[in-house]
């Protein structure tokens, strides 16, 4: 193993270790003492441990087994192995930790339990593993049947929270939904970081003027593709330059305003960017 590969592996292992600590704090200090659930496999484990008075540190890895079997056919063996190890270590951490309930305020429990758990799950994903195996179910159905991963996970969790409302109480189910929402946002925040970038694809008859404006007023690097406008009922009409740019959200608003000043008929597609690598993107806080 070369130095770069070893360094990458060490960083991944450190991320997973911190992820386990964060997730275990969220569970032991907030959710478990108060009977709150999260979504996914973790939620199933909490529900079973509450109903049958079982130790969640044993329930969690057992419940994860069917999802790992699914994962065997959908993810690489390296990710699968790291995920199995991560969940086993999380179970050990839950078993050994002895946190008392931090508060009895239900909103604080749902919020901060979700923040710690979501931060842990997100950091584990950045380290190349999963702490909640329900994502593997979404990946499987996406690969086999074309369903979106998000819709599968949402359906799975709605079913889980419905059972919770019947078996435990509607109140616990509603607070668990709040926990799940906070957890999901914490996962996104952990994976994407503080500065969320967007991509813009711009098609305009005044492409040259827009390119000059980027250089003079925005100072933003762009990529220009050669394309053809007018496909549709009338067929291809003319060659066109297509501008592609990645910017932070504040600059994206400036770019849209600038383009409106030049060409109100410009066609603009905007989409989220979760990660960029290489090149140079101007920082949100950079002073020009």
C-alpha cells in the first residue's frame, strides 16, 4: 500500500470512528432513554428493543443482516465490509456507554438526537461506509427496478412510523418523524459541508456577451460547449454555445440577475452540486 492510499484509509477510519461516537451519543444520551425512534434500520432496532425489552446493542446488528445480504449484490465488497464493521462497533459503543438522559424536553431530544445521529451517519458515508443499512435497500430497488432511492427510503420509513403509531403511540411516532427529518438534514449538511454549490447551464443567443460579463463583472471561471439550438418540431436551427458554470448560491443569484440584464430569453438550468474536485471555485467569503 503506497503512502497516499494509506493516508486515505487512515482518514476514512478516523471519520468512521468519530461517526460511531456521534451516533452513539445521539442514541444513548437522547433517543433511547426517551423511547424516540429514527428512521431506517436504527428505527427498527429501537422499536423492537422497546416492544420486547431487548438490548439494542444486540438487536441492531441482527436486524441489519438482511440489508447486508441485499448490499452484497449492490455495493462493493470493501464498502460492505467497512459497513459491517462500523455497525458492529456502533453496537459495542452503545453497549459500553452509560449516558443518562440529558433532558426531558421532547423537542430538544428529537432535535439534538437527530443532529448527533445524522452527523454520525453522514460522516460514516464520507468515510465510505454506512451506519444505517436502509440505504442499501434503496440502492437495490434503484438498480433492479429503477425506483428512486429517496422514494424507497421514504416509503420504508412511513411504514415504520405507521407501525410505531399503532404499537407505541401517535405522539412517539410524530416526535420520531421530527427526529428523522432533523437526522436527514444533518446527514446532508455533514456530506455537503457549509458551502453548497450549484451548477448552471446557460443557453443564449447572446452567449458571447454573457461570457464577457462573467469575465468583467463576476470573475467566475466557466466552461463553454458547442451545441445546436432548436431541436423540436422545427428541427435544428443554428449552432450555439452552451455555458456551464459552478458557483456558490450567492454568486448564482448574481449570475441570474446579470443574465437577465443581457438576455431575458436565455434558457438556464440550475442544479445542486454535492461535491467538486479539481479546478478552482471562488470561495463564498473571498474578498475581491
